[in-house]
C-alpha cells in the first residue's frame, strides 16, 4: 500500500499521548469537539440505537466513546497501535464496545456488509485524493448502511486562513480539502452518493460531516 503521512504520523507514543490535549482541551477545542459531535448526531438520525458501527480510524476513541454512549455497538479500527491503545484503555470495559482491530483503511479486514454504518472523522483531509477512492470503496464494501465521513471545505474562512499562513510558514502536514462537488464526484466513483451534509460552523469552520449512501 502507498505510504502517506496519515499512515506514519501517529505511530509514536508521544504523538498519541498528546493528541487529545493538543486539540480538544482549550476553549476552542472543546467547542470544536461539541460542534463535531452535534453534526455526527444529525448524520446518525436514521441509524437506530443498537446498530453495529465501524469507527475508522478510531484514534484515541473520542468518537468511538460518543457512539457507544448513544447506544451503538462499535468496532474500532486504526493503523496506529499507540493511538488505539488509549481507546482500548478507556473503553475496554464498555459493554457495547465489541473489539479493536489494527487495520489499514485501504484494506479493511471485515466481511462485505458486516456493519450497519461506518464513521470516519478527521481522516479524509490526511489522505491524498488518489487514495481516497480506495478508502471510500472499502467503507462501502463493509457497510450495509450509511458512511458518515468528514471532509475539509476549501472555501471556508478557516481554509482561507490556512492558505494565508502557508504563504509565510511551511505547513505542518499535507492538507487535502475537498469541495462538495469533489466529494460528490469521489463518492460516485465509489458507488455512493451524498444524501446529507452538515457544516459544523457554516462558512467559518472547515469541517463538513457528510452522509454517503449506496
């Protein structure tokens, strides 16, 4: 499989240990966390509690835990063992947490239609456009229902600020945003279509949570 930053950047324990604190502890981080979860909750409107969901990548378990607390049965998968170790420690005793798998999103170790839905948050912007089709195709293969996935909107105020900063300072990591038109095209190539989309803070935030269905 191709190598890109999302596969290598989170393999160190130090990165995993500081991941949540660096992103979700400040006032801005807490607001972002809350807004993302509200958008995901809207996207889950037609996925009944008790449904079986694959969360990939599950990371440290932030969204995995949110899904569990909503009453879903969840399987977590991630390519980073250090990141997943945090989720395992926090959620291993949760009665609806089924299992964790060390897995590559381009080649998921699950059967066709094994899950009622798939969630994938804060991942697509780390994946090169030429790879995203493989990932979407795999998610489509293992899901019997919707794929709830976030993308970064290149036309938002936050995206404009990001581009402006990049003129003066080398970006910390590759950034792969996608407009709604791009998401629709890539989804179509994977045999999916956009049925709903929720910007967590319209026109301001980059993050849009889409519902893709067969």
